[in-house]
């Protein structure tokens, strides 16, 4: 069985990459297929993340864990309630959404590119791009500050201790 997957980028809206991969391929195989299809270097520190529809992290799977656990593409997509993210820049939490489009009964040995549109996000940013990226509103994993402040358990009147004037902290 073959899974047709699509890669989408939250930072490059015009980018999409559609490809087929064998259902019994592992997440490690998927990792190397993504690197090859997007022409990314092989030495990236990456991980997969299962999240809910609001991008709340449910489980992170490092490449090492993927090797050890031998998680297949089929098992990665068996729960329709969760999404799969491919984090290719763990420092800045830059990722690609990995969505299953369809399945079919053909068999293939390696990932097969079906369609690629737009430019994939650069795997490594320049200093200027990093600064610009950090000034953007949020990444998929950042906490919604407004929701935190609207939390009924949050008490604005509490005075929290300050480190101002404490010589150990250099203020």
C-alpha cells in the first residue's frame, strides 16, 4: 500500500510538495525522503511531532527514537485526530505540516515525487532571516498569551517577586 503525502509550510504559503511513500516505510525513511525531495542537507537535527488540531504537542519523536521504535508511515497516520509535523529546525521550531492525502494499493520501493510547487523554506537561515523570523508573531508551538491572560485562574493583582536590585542578578 502507498500513502500520498503533502508537505506544507507555515512560513511559505505558496510551497507544497506531494509525494508517494510506501505505507511500511518507517519515519526514518520518511525523514530521509523529505531531505532528498527538498534537497536539504543530511546533517539537520530533526524530529517528528504529533499534535492536535491546535498544534498542542502530544508527542515528539526524535530521529533516534524513530530508528529504535521502527514507527511506520501507516501507524503514524492511523489516528485521524492528530497531525504530524516535521521539525527541520529545532532551534527556531521551524516545521513542515505532513498531511496524508490518500492511499492506494500500489507498491513502491522509495518515495516518488508527484508534484512540487513553490520554493521550500531554506533549511538554514541567515542572521537577518533569523532576526526577522524571531520578530514574527508566533511559531506553531508558541503559547497564545491572550488565552493565558484570559484564563480564569490567572490573577493580575498578585505581585510577583522581583529580582531588581538583587546583586546576584546584576540589576
